C-alpha cells in the first residue's frame, strides 16, 4: 500500500492552546493610508490547483511566485501546513494548537497571507493530529465536536483565512486515555463547522478514520466539503466521497519529489477525465518552474513562470 510522502518536520511546540494563541495575536495598525491593491490576476480556465506549504521550512509567499504566460496565477489555493489537534489531559478535551512556525505565519498575516489573497489566491489552514490521542473522529459528544468547530471558525475569522483543511493523520487514537474513532464525531464536527462558516472552504485530505466516517444517523456530510483530494503523492486515486468531479483531485504530486513525467501524466488524466482539482505538496523556495510547468502545460496549455 502506498503511504503519504510527507516530511512532517516539526519544531518544538509552544505550550499554548489556540485560545491563548489568539489572545496574543497581532492587531491591525490604523491611521496609515492603505496601499493600492494589485490588479487581479487574469481569470484562469482549467482545474483548481492546490499547493501545500510546509511552513516549518518554507514561506507561504512561494505560492504567489508562479504565473502562467498570461499573468494568471498557477495556484488557486494555498494550504498552511499545519496546525494540530492536541489533547489537554487536565480538562480531557481537544484543542487547536499552533507550533511556533504556524503561529508566526498567522501573526504576520499582513505579510504572509494577505499578499496571496490580494492576488486572488485562497489561503486555508490544514489541521492534523499530533500523537496525543485527539483526532477528528473521536469527539465523545456533540458538545465537544461543536466546541472544536468554534475554535476552528474563530481562527479563520481572527486571521482572515479562507477556510480549514482536515487531515486525519498522526492522531494516535487511544493515547492519553482517549477514545477510539466513532461514527458520530466527524459528522458532528463538519456539520458544526459548516454552520459556523457557511461561505468558507472546508476541504478533506482523504485519509484516516475520519475520511471513512462521513455519514451518521441519516446525515451525510459529503456535500459540506468544497474539495477532497488523494493523499498519496505520485498516484491516481479518486477520493471516496460523494462530491462532483469538479471538486475532486484524484491526482497528487510532490513538487520536486514526483517525476515531471508522472506529474504531466496525472495532469493530462485530470483534464481528460473531467476532474476539477489538481493537488500539489511541498512547494519550497527554489525555482521549481520546470516541475510546475510539467503539469501546467497539461492543465492550462502554458508553461509556468517563476518570479523570485
């Protein structure tokens, strides 16, 4: 079986809950004249391109450095990778946690996130497990699931993000006396989050116990997701979720890790089979225009240009 190819390099975690992190967030400066916004990028025809960025090692701004021949953005969605779902053994509750690098990106949203959004690129926050037993699939009741959904939506509001991405890896369910995955947890979490942020992106990295528990008590939350994608880089796998092709990425590539020929083949298949999303991972600070062009030629009929 293929396994996700992710480095998951983490620095020392801050001993702060999301509530504390938000309390120490920066505030906007008032009084200065606003700089004019850049002209919007030309409208692009073709699949939505997604770029995950490991912010422990790389800058979110790299996503905005790639354009097509007509000046349009290569990437449409940038994913901050990653916040964590942690577990407080004292309160016996899950909470949203940011390591120092994720916190830095959020605190500096004006220079790390807004420049991408000003170009028309959506910025979402990925959340994944952290070996503490807490995960999206083991909330014990509706109240606990809703409380975590509120933490997520409050973070989106506080930092001006465009949504949340769920990645159910590394939870280590059962650690610290936590429960095993149950059928109601993820359905309740996604339902509450969609209620809290009806117009924001909710995406699914299609892996883990949560991804296989999308229905409960007659409720199917599939339609509450904007996107779902294959988690296995260098492969083609249609996510098992009831979404239209326009919202699915069966293709997944690691930029610089997946061969250019494979990336091109997956992009060609994305177009020929009518899928609407193309997932990439691990965009770094090097000039990756050759790797990126391998799929943009197939998706958009254009090479990618890199501007440092």
